[in-house]
């Protein structure tokens, strides 16, 4: 009796096992399960967006809890990657804006410095022109005054003119001394000649 019950239980177990195995094989062959497996492969390749699409398709035909869990995990990961990308883009844009602002400020500073230098140069040129005009006007006035006062008052000599005049006086003094020496030599020669003639006359007599 016990043996019959044992055989019966064993037979029932084999039937149940066969049914479960048949259901499992059938589930594996379902398109939803195949999409699930394909999604797992894409996750391993870091293709999260493609894997998320595969999981969506898998859930349309298969209600396996594992597919739903994987879908939620990959969905969160995709959203996180999207946020990180947005942050990176925002940071890059801010850096770009900062760089443009710095370039703009540098250009503005350079322009201000150039304008300052140009204004300073123009002011210097203007001052120089005014000074030249003033000197020309003063020279013109001096020339007119000299013409008006010519012969009535001695002209004040510049240091250069004084030096030239002093040289001229020294040369004139030297020439006068030379002329005096020459005259004295001429007189001495005449005296010697007269003495010689007198001696010759006395000797003749």
C-alpha cells in the first residue's frame, strides 16, 4: 500500500515538473522575454537608452517582476545621465560666458588704455604746438622790438655771441701786436742800414 502511494506521488511530481518546465520554456520563447534578455545585453554595453526601450517592449507582452525592476533601475540611470549632461552643458556654457566676459573686459580695458594714450599724445602734441606758436610769437615780437629799438639801445648779447666777440677781440689784439712788431723790425732794419752807409762813407774819405 505504501509502495503504491509512493509511486503515485512520484508520478504526480513528474507531471507537475513537466508542466512547469513546459511553461518555463514557453516563457523563454515569448517575445517579451527575448526583449528582456536583449535589454540586459545592452545594459552590459552601457547602452542604457536602448536597453530602456527593450524593457518597455518586454513589459508590453510579459508581466515578469524582474523586467519591471530592471526597467525602473535603468530609467533612473538614464534620468541621472540626462541631468549630469545638462549640468555639464550648463557649466560649459557658464565657462564660455565667463571667458567671453573676460575677453570683453580685456578688450574694453585695452580700448580705454589706447584711448587714454591717444588722448595723452594729442594733449602733448597740442601743448607742443601751443608752445611752438608762443615761441614763434615771442621771436616775432623780439624781432619787431629789435627793429624798432635798433640804434637807440645796445643789443644784449647771448653767451655764444659774447664768446665770438671775445675771440674777435683777441685776434685783433694779436694782429695789432704783430703789426707793431713788424714796424719795429722795419725801423731796426733802417737803423742798421743807415749805420752801415755812414761807415762806408767814412771809410771812403
